């Protein structure tokens, strides 16, 4: 903790709203913002170092990272970039731009013609476009140059999902995976995967940082996590932000020329993102009267139509609605297996695993499943889509669960509400604009 005028600042997370108290040595303070990493107060000494990790490999000659399988000496280990997939035309274009951005300022001529060599770029992708793999070629180049790379995400399930994909495409590469529940202790490695809270442990440690889902909780709106992200980057390092739903602040930085922009407008299968449909309802969809009368019959009929297409994710705005809606639907549709979950559900992990295995026809949930879940042939319905908890980014993410696989590139997303809110209109516009851009670039055929 450091004295800043009459206040305090935590040197680990940058928090200035601290808890002050009187110690035997005089005024003292404790930081409440980063206690998950261990208590820290003004009476503690916090050691940090910007010294690099032990070098674990030597640079090799430059190669075409979009199509090659390179081999580098890593001391006692050897790793290679051997992708098990082929990039789509849209992914190749975006991957080349990310690679050139990372090279810019390192003696390379970039295809992104910026006014200055910026240290941040926003990769704005359509939902389901495969933005993670787009970053692998730039990762391989950076590792070959002896740079240290971090892939971070706000939620641990994203980190745990990316880890095996990296291990598969970079066989032999030593990874360090850090989440709040992981048993692994940090060991020096050229590539680190971590949740955004774990980044607070690092100081000037990385040359290249990829931040996935930059607009997601708990990173979005957290000054402490933004502080940690800034301090984890070495002087002259680069940051790549990945999202399908950029925040207003990010777009303003792009407009002001303080951040580069790369668009990945098409999904890997070359089909348009299904456009959500807004359907008007006349009253509340609260479970105590959501299925009564003509309105209830209409909603149940729409649900039945969707369920005949494929598994349905039914999003509700309140946790208290989940279990009652599950019971209602079990009575209405006894022929189908129906369940639901929410953030505090003690059986959440098991239920979502069963959902991924295709064991439920209808699954009632809050916005916890707006990201990170891919279900073959999924269909979406959002009840009271005009509720304040659903902003345009959440609605885009929910609608983005539809049509993600090559086998089932189409589907339906219904937004049900009494009025077409600004968030609903903007979400539909965002998806429509992405599709129009992809079509104009010749990346989709419809």
C-alpha cells in the first residue's frame, strides 16, 4: 500500500477505496479489492520484479505462420506450431492482420497502416467466428522471437477450454495455466493462460497479451483488473483484445485512433449469423402468470416449434425465475428432458456438462450461458428481452449461440418482450451489420 496524498493506493491492484484502521504504528490500510489473492495491507511488503522469466528457447528463422509447421529448440524441450485445422478465408485475413500488428515496431512492415505504431488492437469478431485460433499464428511468431505470451480471460471456463486447444496445436510447448481453482503453482513458461484476477500477480512480465471477452464480467468495469492488465505488459509490448461485442469505450478509442481495429465478420463455415426475431408479448413473463391465457399459449407454441428444431436455451432475466420455469415446462412438455441452472446453482457444472452431452431438450438459464457454450443445432428464446439486465452485448451473445457449427449453420433466436427496446434494436443491427460486411467482403454466400 502506498500513500497518495491523504489517501492510499494498493500497489497490487491499484485500488484507492481501501479500509483504513489504526495500528500500533499509526494509520494503516487494507485493500479489500484483491483479498482473493491474499490479504495485503500497508504493513506488508509487496515484492515485484520486471526481470524476464528464464529463457526457455532460442529464436529460429522466420516462417510463414499461417501455413507452416516450425520447430524451435526450447532448451530441454522442443515445440512446434502444428495446427490441426485450416483457417477459413475470413480467419486467414484476420490472422494476417493480427500477425502484422504484432510484428509492427519490430523491424517489420505492417499491413495495418496506422498513424503510429499502436500497442493495442481490437479484434471484433462475429459470434462463433473462431477468433481464438486466429491469434495462434501471431503467438507462434512471438514465441519464436523469445517473447513471453499471456492469454487471459475473465472466466476460468474459457481459460480451461483454450488450454487443450493450445496444447494440441503447439505440441511440446510448456504452458502454465492459472485459475482461482487450479492446483497448479506458477512455474516459468513461455506461454501463460490465466484468468484476469491472476494477472494481478504479474509485473512487466509479458511482451504480448491476448485478452478474450474483454467486455465480460468480472473484467469489464473493474479498475483493479484493468490496472493489472496494464502493469503485466512490458514496455514496448502489445495487447490484442478479442470480443464479439465491443464496449462503447473500446469503439471510442478506435475512433480516436488510440487503438487499431481488425474485423472478423464471418463465421468459419461461411454462412451468415442467423438474425434474431423480435416477437411482441402483451404482459409479464414472470412464472406465476407467464403461461396463462392467450399469451401463455403463444409462448408455449413458439417454444415447441423451437424444440422440434433442436435443443433450446431459454434465457430469463432473474435467477428466481429459473426453477419455477423448469417446473412449468416439465408439466407442459413431459415428453422432453428439461432442466435449468444459474450462477449459484451447486449442481451447475454437472448440469452444463449434461447439456453439452445433449441430454436436455430445453434448458432454462440466466445470462451465465450467453458465452462459452456451443450446442449443435441450438435454438434461443429470451423472455422479457427488454429487461434492463439484458443490454445489447448480452443479447448479441445469446443470439450468437445459434448456427455455430458447420453441420447446423442456421437456426432461430426469438427475443420476446412488450416493447422493442433500444438494446434489442441495437443487437439486431449489430448482427445485421456484421453479415452485410461479411457479404461485401465475399466471405459469406447469403
